[in-house]
C-alpha cells in the first residue's frame, strides 16, 4: 500500500512538471502599440478570432492610450489565430498569426489609416516576407516567398502557389478549380487565350508579385455590372524591369548514341513604357520541348480551340498522335522553330492597338507499334501495325485588335485573326495485312475571323453590348496510300480527297444590369448562322487510270441557324446565391445530300439552375442542373465511305436529330489559402436521350464503321475528390486526387444485336512535397490508373506511375534536382516496367546576370515505351520510340 502511495505521489509530480512545462512553452504574450499614420496613440479594441474564417471571437483586448500587453488564455499552436484591430474613425486591420510564428512574446506595431469613402478591406498574412495578401477580389502572391531556387520560368513558380494548379500537358492554369482564361502583364492582356507563351517563356526573375483576380471583367466598363465568374492572373514586374529586359538561353550538348547534337536555344525580350508593351520570343530545340501554345504531338486540346470550337472544322481524317512520356515528353523527337511577337501600342488616350504574330515549324519523327488483341463472341484475333512516322506542321498566324474609347462611357472593339496551317505526315507501315504500305496525309487549313463589339455604359448599374462575328474556315485533306487497299493487283495507290468549308456569322444584343441590392442580370437576343460544305471522293489509281471507288463520293451542304433569347438572374439571399438561366431557341436545320433535301425545325426551351450556399468565407456547397440540346455535327452526316487510314473506312446513316441532355452536379469546396487547405468533393450525373452509335465490322485486315442515330438513353456518372493541405509542423504539403467515372454506351459489332457496354475509369494520385529549411527536400507523386470495359467480354488494365524528385541546395548559388519516374503500364505484365532518370545542376552567382545549368535527360537510356489500354472488344498496346540519353549545358544571360 505504501508503494502504491509513493507511486501515486511520484506520477503526480511528473504530471505537474509536464503540465507546467507545457503551459510555459505554449503560453504567449501579445504586446505592442496602436497608432495612426502620424504616430498618435489610439484607443482601440483587438479581437482574437479563430483562423477558420468563421469570425468566432475567442478573446479580446481593450487598448487604452495605444499601448497593450496581454497574456493569451488559450493555446493556438495547431491553427493560429486572427487579430482584428478596430478603432472609431479608422479602417480595421486584420492579421493572421500562423502556428509557425508563435513565440512566448510577440510584438506588434499597428498603424491604422483614416476611413475613406471607399474602404479597402485588407487581410495580410503576418510574416517576414508576407507570402500572400488579400485585397477585395485579388490574392497577391509574393514571388520571393515561394521560390526555392529551382524555378526558371513563370510556369515553374505557378505550380507551387496555393490555390493554383497547372496542367502538365497543356499548360492551362486553374485557380480554385476555375480555368484561367487570361494572363496579363501589369494589367494588359498581351496573349489572349494563348497565355502559355508568357508563362512558359518569361523568366520568373522579372516578376515581383503574381495576382489572382476573381470576378475579372475584360471590359472595364462592365466592372461591377456583369456577373463574372472569370479569374485572371496578373504579373507584377520588379521596379527595375519595366523598360527593357532581354533574356537568352543557349543550350548545347551530346546524344549518347548518335552524331546529332542536342540544342536548346531561346531569346526573348520584354519592353514596357508609356507608349507600348511588348513581348517577343524566338526558340529552337531538338530535345522534345514545345515552347509554343500549339499542340501537334498528342490529342490534348488547347484552351483557344475549346473557345473557338464552333468556328473551326473538325478533321474527318484525324492526325496521327503520340502519347506523352514523362514530364520531359520523351516521345517528342522533334526539330522545332517557334517565333512570336505580342505588342500593345497606345496610339492615343482613347485608342489602343494589339498585334500578335506567330510562326511555327516542326519535324516530329517516331516509330510506333500498335497491337490489338481482339475478342468478339467466340472469335479471337490480333492486329499489328509498325508505323514509322514523320510529321511536319507549319503555321503562320496574325491577330489584330483595335480598341477605341468613343467616350468615357462607350467602347468600340474590332478583332481580326488570320491563320494558315499546313501539316504533312509521311508514314511507312509494316502490318499483319497482306501488304506493307506507304502513306501521306496533307492537311491545309485557312481561317479568318472578324469581330466587332460595341459597349455602352448607360449608368453605374446598366450597360448594353452589340456584337457581330463573321468567320470562315477552309480545310483540304488529301490522303494517299500505296499500294491500293482495295485491289493491289490492278492499282498502285488510293487517294482520299476531302474538301470542307465552314461559314459562320452571328449577331447579338446584350443588356446587363444590377439592382440596388446588387443582384445582377443579363438578357440577350441574337441570331447564329452556320453553313458547312463537305466534298469528298476516293479513287484507286494506276498511272493514268483512275477508278472512283463505289459509294465513296460525298457532296454535302448543311445549314444550322437559330434565333435565340437568353437570360440569367443572380440573387444573393443571405448565404445563398441563386442563379437561374434560360435559353429559348428556334432552331432550323437543313441538309442537302445526294439530291435529297431534309429540313427540321425545333422550338427549344433550355433552363439551368446554379445554387451556392456559402458556409463561411472559405467553404461552400454547390448545386447545378442543366437541360440542353446538341444538334448533329458534320462528322455524323456524310453518307458515303471515307478512308481514314490503312484499315478503317467510315460512313454514316445521317439523320437531323437532337441529343437531349440533362445533367446534375453536387459539390462541396473549401479554399483556405491562409492555412493552405483546399478540398473539393463533387458528383455529376448526366443522361443523354438520343445518341449516335457505331456499327463496326472488323477482321484481321480492315474495319468498316457506320454511325447511326437511335432515340436510346444512356447515363453517365462521375465522382471527383481532391484534398491539399500544408502540415505546418511537418513542413510538408500533401495532395490527394481521385476521379472515378462510369460511362455507358451501345454499339453493334460484326452483325450482333445492339450491345450494352459499360466503361469504368479511375485515376488516383497522392502527392507530397517538403519545405524543410535543409539542403534537401523531396517531391513525390504516385498515380494509380484503372480502366475496365464490360460488354459480352470484359477487358481491363491497371497501371501505376511513381515520380520522385530530390531538390538539393547544398550551398548558396547552387541548386540541383534529381527526378526518377518508375512506370508499370500493366499489372498483367509487371515485369515490363520502365525507369526514367533525369537531373539538373544550376549555378547562379550572386549579383550577376548570367546562370549556368547542366542537365541530363533519360540517363538510363530507355529506348522505347509501351502504353496499355482497353476497349469493349480488345486490349491494346502502343509502343513508341524515345529520345535517347543526352547531356545539355545551358548558359543563360539576362539584363
């Protein structure tokens, strides 16, 4: 019993000792002064609030005569707290004290500014470098606070900013899940949708701050009137970088297995003064880089093409694309020249001109082996194509924009874009077919678009816009294949000629406004006219003998026109934002083909609803419903066959019908930039009534595809989850992304009945990055992909990729990184795995304008890469050649 008492007393002393140690370590004192800008002490109040943005007050301090000293009653070492300083007649001041900044004694010197008519609320994160601050709708990132020495271009830093994500393939930027459409320099939009020119080529050393501007209005007359969900990125330059800056990069090295020399050259200049603002870039490389905003290598679609989809012709014969292999894009064996000029000239106080010129020439070479293991009912066979490809894109382009302020309340804008694109693709094909083939595809596209826009601001709460657009796109495609795939004993080649033309004209009158309660609305009345012309024929040729292949001549005239009225209203009711929209359209479709005229008219009412419930400053629930109709696109309207490649002939059973789509989505989002905590959880369900299905007949040598329409319904569902959090005690950012989708579709294969198919697709990744104050930090991302297609048979594939990056800063002036990619393309053959190793060493001397970098790519010298996929009838593999191992020494100079 005595021993028990002694033990109790002993543990009691230990408990009390630990308690007082903890209390002494986590008890903090706040002390300091509160004064105005003239140094006069003020009587004020300090509220100590929770850091979650809820506004809950934990403690408060009454300050007499400007001086205070206060011992905190609670501990805040997990989440920190807000200090809200207020005094009568002065603007309030709010600071966030992060957990990492807590000390036993914290000193503050608050200077409050006199209230003005317009009060600018400002929230500043406390810290030596102030990593970010918020001013109304703008988040300001301090560039120096986020740099770790491995960044070279603006895009490199954007990838590290909280709330911002950059697509590795396209360069498209998202902020809080919203796609960025504009990147400006000192407030001016030099690049339009092609902003990757700036983000990929502008040196980060020129930039002082990066601003994310929410509720962005491109037209300044509409600021505060229109309901804008757009976000823009603005680059604020350093004070001594606003006249003329020139940057050059010269990289030269050695390939391990060939006499070719790896070269990476670029020069760019940024000039800013009162009269003009310009950015010029010129690059050449043969190391797999794409420094342009145009993508000719894979099927990723640029932001500009998404926005201009209705003006552009879709290619009936698709271009040959390659999969991207690692961030270095090792499958891009290229020879690219790219030049671009972007300039804004201030002609007068009222007149501004913007010019954009582009030139691109490339030569992409590769060897790809495509194999499909096909099972249909009880029949199984394989197809194999070994393709040697050389693809040469060439593009010339010029854009012109004139902005004229006719008065303080009116603006006239004229825009014109002229483009000429030529792509020549030569291939040599060794296949399981009876013959090997030589083929070439020549695609030539010319595009002209003109837009006139007039804006009149009637008052501070109302405005009108008048818009007219005229666009034309001509596309010619010639596909030649030798020998003939139809009868090689009589003919030595087949030629598929396609000629397309799209004419588009539209007019719109738009009325915008906001009520006294700041509810915003917009109503429009407009007319769209779209005309598609398509002519094609397929011939077999032997010297002077030309034979038109039966059922291969198309002559199509398709008109899609509509008169519409659209409207939307935005209510703010407490924490709810309710935004109903509607579209009322009278749609007229006319199709002339094979001397047959078809006409269909539709009166369509398409409502949508968007509801947002704001839980607090950083969190919200969202619900969106949409009902809309899609008219038949050109690719489903030509009736006779078109040769696509050495295997595929494609045709349609045309019908002027509508796809009626209903979609619903529910989401929760949280974006707490102060605590670097982001989360998104969403689900989407859509049902399509009326769809285009394929009737496929396939064997070892050929495929014939016929597309037809049925009033059948199919439903799709998708789930998305993402989480990003900086764990302060560990100084590590964790990021989880998970996407899962179920797609239902139907088809007919080899004279079967209509088959019901289901495709399940899932991509899951986990990412971590450390920010230790040490010479070594790490980044690691693991991605798991699952694909399964169920029909009569089930085909599936599982793959995994791990990307590990070591970031080294051994001493001042030196930084280095080592990156290792490990990929298993298919778990069914886990022995078939790939390792890719690359490295960089950079030396930046202090207060010098030059820099040296030594890089190594594909150091393990992997020769090829194979990617696996699955469809409803097959498992497929695609193998591509890779850039051989190379070492590159790069010298950079800027002034």
